């Protein structure tokens, strides 16, 4: 069965902070309408390598996107490619590195910030390039894309949690409050997405440490959340999804042909 899907990547969100600070998402879990899983991110625990991992299922050591300064198109098929090739509509409101991985590299703001190109993997996009770009604006960008283009697959990727972590560290009011603010924004949109028939996944690329960074093996850097919401999910508490299985699982939900690993236990 084919479903429309929204993937939210809350950049830099540590699992333990997600578990205690995202009250609205946890209300869905408490009502039996969402399930929270713990993922361990691949290495290195850096953003651009893990965007590639989430969206292609390929770990950084194999993708060649091994640090944040690798500025080139991906060499692998992403969920955007599979969806477009399957005749579906794709969209993203995301950091400009996503555009560089799947649409055009290097990023040219005048050309690429607002994109409507049916031939590209990400057909409709709003891409930002300042880490402090407000999450409120980013969610509004995403909702504008959804309402205008009715995408089958939409990526929503805000950056303020990661930005707060780099400025103040994991154990800071600013970091925790940035996570709480993202939860409040999700509270504005989640139910309307579900009512519109979307399956929703909320995850993170990596976590954060008290040195105001990430890249290593500490649990707080590697442990990230995965919330799933929608009637296509099994909500099986025993499922053990991996970050490398997200791309294939997304493709299964979308009903498009793919050759990626997936977590079958996540789905009905």
C-alpha cells in the first residue's frame, strides 16, 4: 500500500533530551498513537555524512561523505530519487547541504534557495544557509510546500537545536529549550499532517556533547530518537530500527521500488 510520508530531522537532538523535553510527541506515545525508538547514529557523528546516511541508507565510510566539507552530489540513490522515479512528488524545507547532496552543488542561494524543478530529485524546495534560521520559519516553509504541491514525500529539517548545542552545550537551558520549542512547533502541525493522511517520522542525525560539539562515540553524541506516527506503523516495541534502514523503510511506506535495507518490524 502506498502512503504519503513526512520525515522530520531535528538536527542535533540527543535521545535523552528528546525523551524528556518533547512533551507533545510524548503525549502521542502515551495515547498509543506514536512510538519512540532509540537509534544509534553511524560514524562519524556529523551532519552532512548522516544526512546522506538517513536519505540513502549508506554509512559514511561507504558513501564517501565523511565530513561536513565534502561538497558534491551524492553518488547514491536517495529516497528522493526513488520517489521521483516512481512518479511521486518530492519536497524539502531543509539546510542547504541537502540541496548540495541531491540537487545541485555547490549551493548558489540565488538559484537554489527556492527551487521548483520537476526533473530534480527534490522537485520543490526551500533551502536555508544560516544555522540560526528560525525553526518557526522553517516549519512554515515546509507547510507552504505541503499545501502548494501536495508532495508524496516531504523532508522537514530545522537547525536551531543543533545551533543551541554548539553555542551552549548539551547540559544547558538553551539546548533543552530549543528542543521544547521544536516540540511546540510540531504541536502546530502534527495533527493536521496526520489528518491529511501522512505517515510521520521524527528523528535526528546525531546528538550533542558538553564540549558543544559532536563527532565521537559518546552515547550523548550517538543516541538519537525516532518517533513514528501513523496507521502504517506496527508500533512494535520490540523493533530495533537502524539509521541505515530509514531510507528503505521510507521507500516501503511510499510504495516505490528500492534496493535498500529496511526495518520490516516498524511496519504493519
